[in-house]
C-alpha cells in the first residue's frame, strides 16, 4: 500500500433514497446512471475515480492540488451539468408519470477533503482508497448542514490554500461554517456554500 497526500471529492445525489422509493425502477434505472455519468464526464481537473457508490462518485487526486479557484469552478461545472442532464432526462421521458419529478426530488452536494496520508491500494483495475481521511470524507456527508445542495470544504483542505481566500471567488454565494463530531477523531471543521443560487440558470 502506498500512502500519499490526496484530495478527496465526493459528488453525491441528494434525495436519492426518496427518488428510488417513490419512482418506479424503469425510470430510476435510466436517470441515476445518466446523472452519475454526466458528473464523471464533467471532470476537467484530472480527478481519478476510486468508486461509484450507488448515488455518489468517489474521486481522488494525489500530488499537487488544483488552485482553489479551479476547484470551485469544477464544482460549479459538476452542478450545472448535473442540472442540464436532469432537464434533458425530464424531457426525454415526458411520457412517464414520474419524469416531471426528477428535478423536484433530486439535487447535488459535493464534499471536498484533503488527507496527508491516504492509502492507494490497487484491486484489479481499480484503486481502493484507505485511511482515516477516507473515513472523514464519508462522515462529512452525514452533517447537519440545513441545505440539500451545497459544496462542503473541510478545514484540512482549506488549510492547503493559505495564500488563497475563498472570498476572492465567492461573489455568487455566502460561505458558512460548521463542524461534525467524529468518534475517535474529534471535531472536524468545515465551510459550506449554498449551490441553489446557481439553479435558476440551468433549469
């Protein structure tokens, strides 16, 4: 196992469980893979895929980080392309009774974290990520953020951008703060940004 400093990025479909429960399988089987594929092919900063987790993609990037400006721009790209795809899917499946509910039920949140020692373990043709920071990234999905759609950046990640301030790139949304308490790991601080202000431009 090789351990490296690594950026972890998890775009996660919000509303997934309700969508799967309230819409029949024929439509969900088309919609969810199409949305995840759109996220994957919207990656323009060299992120690699470790896993596709049902309603989420676990991306990673070892070595040098993208600039904070480029990282936030990538998150906006994920979001806008996700919404364009939802609109296309709603129109393509307009004969289905649940198609109009696709953008009503689904949304996107994006978790960003940085670990100094993330294990990269080859399993078959894939890379499995291991280590405490991989656990932290997944725990950050279980937060108390009072929003359905947002970008969440851990303090550990933001500390890597000592010379870049988020306020320089955030003329479209307010930055809020929060934290989770993780068993055996303590308090994990983060900042988050509401993505919903971008929504009217893409639906």
